[in-house]
């Protein structure tokens, strides 16, 4: 496959996934995604399935369900119907059937605590379990960030190869010393680590041309500071979603959390982390 063709296919998938995550609360069709990428519906569907291993419908449904599962846990002030709407489901009954098929429990059972039983096995995959008792974030509005990025499937040590590749591209494109930013699309205590969606990115100017780009929108965030080592980010996410957020007076948004590295453990020889973890939130009322 030619280099340009490979990049074109990557851009189609990246543009589409970014669009899906951004507009997850709306109906999303094959027509609009094909139009977004300036290709025919047939061409789009074929490329998307070949590159992701899933159909567009399977992908959108999976993302909607994972977002809903997380919001049912952390957004204590939202009704189940409100969460269904936020995640783009048009039918209450079809959502309940799809949710139970994916997560075993009904949404009501899940919200009442069944997610803890579901999470037990997933937590066994963690490098270690750490509790961040009484860790309080700074609540502040955060500016938009424009990023060039590479997607990675899974929250594991293989992320290192993706960061090394992005680091090499940064050098070739003359973008050394840019801020390094990771987007974590999934709550890893309810999504298997190998299936979680991760994005490795660097901050670039808005007019940057090259590899795929996205914009993290400006938003209100809970910002947690972390210094540690591999595995601590997963545990911080667990603490933020399952312990801090439900009792905070805030609710999570459907947009992903992200981390800005001061020291990237995937690139450092000592494996130490120094970062700020940004959790997009809104005031519960």
C-alpha cells in the first residue's frame, strides 16, 4: 500500500472517530461520515471496517454504551432517561436491551452498584491498585488545545511504541518540545484494558498539516496532579470516576479525559510520571 493511501485511510478513520466522540449525543449516519471524508458511502464503509475490524454501526453502539455505563456511575444527579439522551440513544427499550447484552445488568442494577461486581475481574488486570484518599483537584476552565495525534488501542505498555513513533514524527516535522497530551476515551474499570481507546498527541498550531489533527474543546475541568509510575494513571482515573466525582457536586461530560505530561513515563528511561489529569465536568444542579 502506498504511503499516501495509508495516510488517507488513517485520516478517514481518525476524522470519523473524532466526529463520533464529539457528536455522540446526536444521530450519526453513514451518509454524513462519508460526506465528511469526501468519499462514497461504499468506499467509506469498506475502509472503516477494514481499518477498525468493526462496522460503523457496531462502533457507534459500542461507544454509546461505554459512555452511558460510565455516566450511570458518576452522574448521580442525572436520570437514566437523561443519560440515554446524552449518549445518543433514540429508544429507551432498545438501550436497555443493548446495555444488558453488553454489561449483563440492567441500567438500574448497574447504577445501584452492580458495576462494582462487573469491575472486579477488570481490576485484576491492573499493574497495582492504589488508593488516592482525599486527593482534591483544582476546578478551572481550560483553553482549547489543537493536537496532531496517533490512535492506540489498549491501555498497556505497548503504548510506548506509539509514543516513540509520534516522538520520531515530531522530530521529522520540526515539532520538538511540543506539549505531550494523551486522551483517554474510556473508563478502564468498566472497559477491558485491551479494548480501551487511547490517543497520543502533541500540541500543534491550528494550521498544521501532516498527520491527523483534532481539537480538545475548551471546558471546565477537575485537574488532578500526579507524580508516580506506570499503573498510577489507571488508578487515578479509577479514583476520579468512582470515588471523587459521585460525591463532588459535579458531573462528567461525554468528552474524554486527557493528561498533559510534564514527564512522560512511556518515553523516560526511569519510567516516572509527572502529569496533570483533566476530567471535563459540569456543575450538577
